């Protein structure tokens, strides 16, 4: 996500630089143009740094990972021109202790605390993702529209629930094959099949998945 944001900023600044170069007069560049080029250079450097950290994150030896975390943090802050960031979360307790308490989103002294990030529930202490599934059993009437709406609420950006979502989509496919209208009530056997799937989703509630799995 950071790379996508940086690419957008980089593209916008490049367009601004080209536009200013076209309308500029004389051989001497204006201070505004130089400032934009400097911002573009900083964004490119920051993107390269994030790429490097992402590539080497899991290959760092354990004995130097914690000692280098401060250095990496300082370098990133330097790249951001000392911009003060808030709501830090990390599975590294030592790194968080270097930050002011009020700047921390997650605190290791609160055992049950979790962090919601990008729609996921993350437990930094155990470094695991957890799943939360809404209960749709209070629907008064099951239709193709309501079922599709429920499937869309199963948020799985990392693909960890692939088999679950495929099962739901296969059921949706059966409704298409019999040409069920959007607001037409389902038949009894269809409702039983769908409810069986819905109740099986409760097993996902609180289920945990490691953030990193080696193969």
C-alpha cells in the first residue's frame, strides 16, 4: 500500500515538473520548480528504502534484527524529513519502547488489545491475524441479492479464506443456473444448504493465522 501511495505522489509530481518546465522562461529554474524536484527525489529514495526493508525483512538474522530496528526507524524518519508519525504498531516490543507512550497504537501491557489494519485484525503480541465474521442468521428472507451481499462482506484481502469464499460462490452459481431472480425467495432445500454454510462460518470467529509462514 505504501508503494502505491508513493507511486501516485511520484506521478503527480512528475507531471507538475513537466508542466512547470514547459511554461518556465529563461535558463534559470524557479525556486518552486527546484522544490518540486527535491520532493520527487525524496519520494523516490523513500520508495527504494521501503522496497529494501520489505525484501530483507524476513531474511535478517534474529540476533541483529532488534538492534537494527532502531537504525531502520531512524533512516525512515530521516527520509520523511523528521515528520512526526503517530499510532505506531509493531510486534517488536523494544522498538515501541523507544517511542512516546501516546504515539503507540498498540501497547504490550494490554493483553487483549488488538489492532485493526487494512480491514484485518492483527495481534502484534502473537503476530497473528484474526478473523471476524458477521452473523447473517437474522435475515427474514433469503434471496439471491441478500446472499450476494453477505458474500461481499467476507473481507479477505490476503486470500487466507480462499476455500471458504469459493464455496460461497459455487452456491451462488447454482442460483444463477436455475435462473433465480434477485428478489425471489429461495426454495427450502436452497435455504438449508445456505444456512449450513453460514453456521460453518462461526468456526472462523477468532481463528488465528500467522503473519509469516515458511515453505
